[in-house]
């Protein structure tokens, strides 16, 4: 029994001593944590906070990397669009580009001839024939005819006979335009082919525009040209006028010298005009004073050299507009306006620049050429309140 007990104690001693050996040699992390003078819950809170901070730091790094990649990609697209807009349009076409592509379809060809008579100052245009015209009717044909005119005189237009149900009409018609030799390089010959409709608006098939400055009229010309889409708006040339402005603040004198005009629009049946110039002073959008030049007969390039003086106080010069208009005189009917423009602080472009130069250079006359504009466009820009004259404001 005693031996058994001793043996039992001997054999039991290792079993009871094994856990003591395990706790007697703690790990490095356990020993390091045991040295921190904080409770267990505080250590857990610190560990969680550190983990959250690390996670946020990783998320920020990922976002920054992705953002840089996207930014570089956008920069490449924008730079590419600036350097090659045509390529960008091919990648992502707009609706206008698609419509333009439709407009560039085949429309047909037109054969014509040109002959200029230098002695008679006449241009003879022969409309020969058209071929392979675009079909405008439901039956696969068209009813074509041609309108011919010069941009220097859009009122005078000729047109051929209508040929029904054909895409290859033969016209063989000629038309004569009176045009001085000096004006030939500044004009463009326009030949437009229309499809005739009895009950609706006639549809244009296409046109040929031929700047006469690019054509040698020393001999007869006969050639074919492809039709292109017709221009939306016909820009009518009204002419140009040259005048000088001078303002002297000490005497309140505004001097307008009308020098000359050129390339004026033809207003008479014989291809000329009887031009004269009107000047209006507009104060605070109300007509104030007016004067006019003499009439020059039968010319599109009149020379006036007439001077007019207006009294405009210095404290009102910023509120004044000078309206200059060119008119065609007619003894029988009412005078017709050819073109108009205005200068002042409300003006734009060359008119504003001319007015600003005058104010910046007192006592000095400054001359400049200006293009005439449609009268209704200028009247709309002026926005006149009434047509009543105003008395001279107090100085």
C-alpha cells in the first residue's frame, strides 16, 4: 500500500506538474501585453481602432490610384479631341454631322457654257443639259428646271422650261446678264435645279456655284459640274461706304464727312442706281437730327465728298448714335433704302471701333470703309422708341 501510494504519487506528479510547466513559460506576445498597465477591455478597444485606421488608409490608397487612372484617361480624350476634331467626330458623330452626311448624297450633274462679250459688257450663260439627277418623285423621276442668277444682282433671275418625268433633261437655253468688266471678279454665277410640283412648294435638287474670279473669260467655256446641296441663305451684297468722323469736345462739334461708296446694290431696271446718303442722330433711342447728301445719278460707285456738322454736347456724346443710310432716289415712286449702319457706344465690330477711335483722338478726322447692312436688321438693333425729334438738351 505504501509502495502503491508512493508509486501513485510518483506517477501522478507528472500529470499535475504539466500545466504548471505550460504557464511557467509564457509566449512573447503574452508577456509583452502583461507589461502594459491597461485593462483588457482598453487593449481590445485600441486594437479595434488601429484596425479601422489601417482599413481606412487602404481604402484611401485604392481610391487615389483609381482616380489617377481615370483622370489620365479623360485628359487623353480631351487632348485628342483638341488635336484632331475630325477623328473625334468619327468616334461620336453628332446629329448635325449625320444630317450633313445625308446632304452630301449624289444629286446629279449639269452642263453649261459661259461667254463674256467685253465690248458689250455682257455675260452669256448657256444651260445645256443635266444628267443622273436625284429622283424627287415617288415614281423614281423628277420634273426639273433651272434658275440662273448672279449674286451681284439677285433680283434678276432667269429660269428654263420644266421637263416632266426625267432625270436627264436637255434644256439648250441661254441667258444674258449685263455686268461691267470691273464687277465680274466680285460676282458668282449660281445655277439651281428645282423639281416642279403643281400643288406644293418646289424642292431644290442641287446647285452649281461658280465664282467668276476663278474663271478665264477670254474664250468660250463649256463644262460639266456636279450638283451640291444648296446654300441655306443667300448673302446679298449691299455695298460699302467710306466716311470720316471728327469730334471736338471744346466746341461740341461732331463732323461727318461722306466721302464715297462702291459696289452698291442695283436698284433700277437698267442695272444702276441713283444713290444719296441720309444721316440721323439718335439720342437715347429717339431720332434727334437729320441731314442728307445730294443725289448721284446712274452709278453704283458715287463720289460725294460732302461734310456735315452736328452740335452734340460732351455730356451727351455717350448717348448718341449716328445712323448712316444709303438710298436710291426715284422721281416717280418712293425712295428705296439700299443699306444702313450705325455708330455709337451701342454699336459692334468695325462701327464700334471707328467710334471709339474718334473719341480717343479728339479734333482728329478718322476715315474708314464700312459694309452696308439690311435696313431692318439695323432698325431692330437700334430699337427706336419713337420718331419724334428732340430739342437740344441743356449744356
